[in-house]
């Protein structure tokens, strides 16, 4: 998985609780991305980062925030989890700019009860 | 924004036959078109990609073709093998994917023995 780890790999939580997912890379890539995967929707971009402290919104950013304080770590936070955020979350990394490949992590399966 | 349509949603072929998956995109500014393979319980894996300045690219048994005028691109797998069974996703991006990829909804490829 191209030097990408995600933690936790599985999580079950209650509606209304905060949740933070972590993505860690050892490739020193500039760009990092969070996607969610749901049946019938493929993968959809939540947020991405193009450098330390530089982030931007994707297609489905409502209800999510991100932070990147170090090159290697990209955190995704659900401030108050809802059942509609039950999904599989994938982190990806890439060099960015000039048509560069993105490589995906193993995913985190999140269930919000 | 970009919209990517992918067909078919399920494709069943006999082992040894060829498989073709087709995608169309809407944004004429898109210039990068990767294909990913996803096995059950794993993250998507990049298998081949094509840039807008190229019409065709081949890597052993897989090939991708791009028709910029018609805004469609296709994945061709020849001499299919059981290990080709998986879900395949196409994606598109302008700016080389730096601001994220827009994915199709996926094709479940089944190789019949």
C-alpha cells in the first residue's frame, strides 16, 4: 500500500460522538487525500491537503474537518458523527501537480450506530 | 464539476476471453485518466493510467484507450484469468489530479472458470 497506514482499521461509534481517523505516510509525498466509499457511489473526495497546514474541500466535505501539522500525517475528524457517515474511508497520497498518480491506503471501516 | 459515468456495473466473462469497461467524462479540461482495481477488503490499486496527450497505452494484458473528442476512455483486459476478478474503477481529473480524482461507480468483473 505504498507506505500508507490508516488507523483505526475498524471503528464502531455512537451518533453524536467525535471521531478522528489517522492517515500516516512514509513516502514524503506532498499531497494527501481523504475519500469515502459507499455502495452505488464509488469513491468521493472529502478533503485534501497540498502541504503542511494547507487543506481544501472536496465534493462531500460537510460534517468533516481535517488537519495536517506534519508532512506524514493527515487527520480526518467527524465532530459529531451521524449514521449517514457510516462508510469506508480511504486515504491516498500523491506528488500532485502535473498528472501524478495517487496511491491508496487499506481503508478504515466506520460504523455509526 | 466533473461527472464520470462507468459501464457496465457488472461484467461476467469466460476465463481466457477479453473484457472491456467503458467510461465517459463531462469536463473537457480533464487531462488525466487512471484505472484502479479493488479486491475485497483492500484499497484501490492503480493498474494503468493515460494522459490526454496519448491515445492508447498498453501494459502486458491490459490496455487503455482515450478518445478526447468523444470524451470517453476504455479499459481492455485480454486473456482474462481468475485473479482478474475484482471491482474496477475509472477516474478523471483536470490539473493532473492534484485537487483529487472523480471516480466512476465501478464495474464488478467476474471471471467464470
